[in-house]
């Protein structure tokens, strides 16, 4: 017989976690229920990860653990919880990963998503996997195109020549937040300022409304300040 002593002070994660993760998946424990109007509801959304690397890094579970604690807390308070997950699979990070590995981005993205998903399930987050999406899915892309067309029809999308942060090595425009000391955050390439014709969304049309809306939000003050800076509301002067 097995006489191996069990240390009562050690958490046997090797057996406990796979057991319950299997149970949750087989019983769809975290599936979003049909809406019960008698219950309070809560929508908890993480920033979808970029499948632009071979796997998760420590920053992913750091944020996802906090939101998962929130989701589990409100489930225990009998809330209807919608806690989905997906993959931000378009854009620069996924493209650069494919270029670096000399593989078509569709191939690298699918492989990375499969590994990211495996790792997230090992961590035991309470996502509704039935609602998993990737931003490269055709059924998802058509709705982003529909939204853009509606913005264009309302005069909220237009092409203009404006100064931008251009990175020749990456072949794309970068946001201010993607630049550190004149270099691209990804790859440490030179960035230059030059005029370029591109599509713009007229978020400034709603700057005052967006900024005023921050006042009623129960957010940390630092987060509110960051949002105000991104919104870029400006006040004129009288000459």
C-alpha cells in the first residue's frame, strides 16, 4: 500500500485544481444564465489579451485574478454574472510576432490562442467559455465594419492629414503611450513625427460629455486623471 506521508500544511494543487477545473467545465459552472429579471446583474470584462507571444506573462493573471475575485464574489451574492473572455488578435503585436517567426499571422495567432486558452483554464478563472471570441473572427469583424459605417454616415469618421508618430521599422502609426524616449515600446525602433493622411474618429465632439461622465464613476482618482488626459478636453480663453 502507499505509505507516503501527506503533509497537512501543503496545498496539493496538482490534484485539487485539475479535479475542480474538470468539474467546472463538464458542468458549465460559469455559463452565463438566462436573464432572471428578479436578480441584480453584473458585467465583468477583462481586457482581452493579445495572442502575440508563445504564452501568458505574469501581468496577465495579475489583472485577471482581481476581476475573477469580483466575479466570484457577486455570484455568491446571487447576481447574474456575465464574465466573458476573448482574444485581441488583430493589430501590431500579432503582426510583429508573425514577422519575427516568419510564419503567416493566421497560423501563429491560432497556435497562440490555443496555448493561451490552455493556460487560462489551468489558472481556473471563472469565464463563460461559450462566449469566447477573437477579433479576427469573420462574424466579429462584420460588426466592427458595420459600426464604422454608422460612424461614417453620421459624419464622425473622416480622412485628414495630421501629425502622427510614425515608426518606419514597424510600418505603422503609434500612440503616445506606445513610445518611450522617442523609441517604439515594441522593438525599440526610432519614431518620427510627420504629417500623414489617415482616418480619424471625432471623439472630441464628445469630449465634454465624456469628461463630465467621469465624475459619477467610482474609480480611483489616478484612473480618472488618465482618462481625462486621453479624452483631451480643452477650454478656450477670451482674448
